[in-house]
C-alpha cells in the first residue's frame, strides 16, 4: 500500500557476504580483473584507431565492442571494488539508477554489435564482389548510430517507468543494481512492470539474435557448396565472432535464469557469479580472442610492445 512508501536515498547491497581475509582476496581478484579489462580493451582500441589499414568495417565493429566492454565495466567495477572494502555495502539512489541504465544499455549494445558483426561476415562471405560497395564507411556509421539509438530509445521508456515507482524497501540482494531488483522493491503491484521488462528484453535481444542466425545459416549454406579450403577459411574467419557471441549468450542466460527462477539452493558465490557473468568474462575475453585470432591486430599489438621494449 501507498502508506508504506519509504523515502529512499540509498540501497543496501546484501550479496557482499564477505568478511576478513576472503573479502580482501575478492577485492584483489576484482581489482586485477578490472585493470586487465581496461588494459586489453584500450590496447585493442589504440591499435585499431592508430592504423589506417584497420579502418575497415570488421575492425571498426571490434573497436566498438571494446569500447562497450569499457563502458559496461566502468559502470560496475568501481562500485564493486568500493563495496568489497565496505562493512555495509551501499549505493546512492542516483548511483543505483545510473548503474541500472549503463549496465542494461551495455547488454543491449553488446547484442547489437554482435549482430552487425554477423551481418558483416555474411556480406563478406556470401557477397564478396558487392561487399565494398555495400559496406561503405557511411553505411557503417549509419548502422552503428542505429544499433546504439535503438536500445537507448526503448530502454529509456522502461527506465523512466521504473524510477517513477514508489519504493517500500532499500535492500537489493545483489552485488549491483539492476532493474528487476528495484522493481521488486515497489509498493505497487509489479505484474505490468515485469511483463513490460520481458517485452523490452525481447525487442532488444530477438532482432539481434535473428540477424546472427540468418547470417550463419546463409554462411553455412555457402560453405556447403564451396571447396573444403574455402569453407575452412570462412569458418576460421567466423570462429572469433562465434566464440565471443556464444560466450555472451551463455552469460546473459545465466543472468536471466538468476532472476526468473529460485536459485537459493545454489552456493552463494555461484549465484553471485551467475548474476554478473555478462560483466565478467565478455569484456575481458572478447578482446583477448580477437587479439589472438586476428593476425592484423595481433601483429600490430606485438609490434607496438616490441618497439617500446627496444626503445
């Protein structure tokens, strides 16, 4: 009921159930992970932006993937590191809402960029002669603007409806804020909000998943008709994208599962890792996989560090 409405200034994050030495251990692991994410993403962004030969659609999309990895990580890790050192982990109401907006748009951007990369692979393998005339720099720019604006416009409506909800609680049983956890604290019936959140998730994720599915069905069709050598080369080109995309899908599945089903019987650490997996492995692994698998990036990264070493 409305009488129980609480004036909320901060939220208490109760999933930080760590004390003593184990708390410092998690702090060190998290800090090292964050620094690695910053380092490897900045290296990839620098290599791609500084070399004109890499100003091609595929590398531009990889650069955007790295930028998005930094965006998502910066929304989560600084607050997480601070909370690990706090006796009563909490986040301000405004801080929580900013984190919600950033983390949810990060997730949508990630799916959208993966869809663009799949579409790019489809054009380069299935329409090689028309590829350069289709994927011009202007087309790439328009596509990127669209895949950023589409999720932002949709999620902003959901976000606005959520922050207007009257709240009757301040306890978030997670290590960071997300929209579902805040909706649960509402004094009002949240059935409509829950249905709308599923609708938003579907219209943000499904189009991207369909683009990826369509692209790989067509690529597979072309491969089956091509020579073994051509097929092997095509699959090798697609491998980094497939690995990173599947990794992100698994991470997202963990997060959705964590919210929609009762996970109380699972160990606490496993529940926490499942809820934030999309912020842990993709920002770190995406750039490592592309840096190792794509020779043009790998070669320039090695040259950059080797040149500094010899100087």
